[in-house]
């Protein structure tokens, strides 16, 4: 399977530099927010027909990579 993370990119001129799905203006945070609220992949794909299942999996992989980093101090309430 192709590297899922190759589907994620960021550009300071698009969505204020937030990580997005390559070629789209859909942020990783938007997709993860839907998933965190309990939306199924099928419902997300229906709402965003431009997305593919691999895009959603790439967002999860991106989140996993970020969560695996050591954080010395981070205020989750500030976000």
C-alpha cells in the first residue's frame, strides 16, 4: 500500500498552513473532528464525495504519528 502520509501536506497559503489532504482544502483536523464525534467513515465519505477512504486513513495515521511524539509541556485547553 502506498504511504498514507503522502496524502497529507501543508502550505502556509492554504488553510493557514494547517495540515490538509493533498489537493483539497479539507483539514486533517476537520476529518478527525468528525471521527472523534462518532461519525462513521461511510458518513464522512458521503458528506465529502471528493474524499477517498485512504484519505481518512491518512488522517488517522497522521494523528497517530503526532500522538507518538514526546511532549514536555502542552496545554490542551488552550487549543
